[in-house]
């Protein structure tokens, strides 16, 4: 049989410590994301044609994936006569 009793919450001091650690981790993540974004912008400014080509490739890949998903989810249509033909 498993123990289903609720475990007591940590004291206020421990909860404050968790909050401080979470705040520190969020601040570090924000700094890393900001540095990565700055590096990406700088690289795009140095090589605008390469950046445009990468953007076009990503757009084509997303469009292709969306088209493929649409085709997979589309209802199978019966193979009958086309409209307007006898």
C-alpha cells in the first residue's frame, strides 16, 4: 500500500530560498537570450544575403510541413466523376 499522506510544505525560509534561486535562474536565462539575439542581429547585418536565404529556407520548410499536414488531415474524397464532365 502506498503512502498517500500529504507532505508538509517547507518552511518560509526554504520557500524564500527557492524563489531567490528561481529569480536568479530567470535573470541568467534572460541575459543568455539577449546575448544570442544580439549575436544573431550582428550576424545578419554582416551577411544579409545569407540571412535572407536562411529565412527563405525556414519559410519554405514551414510551408511544406503545413501543406503536408493539411494533406494528411484532408478527408479522402471518392474517386468519382469530376464536376462538369459527363
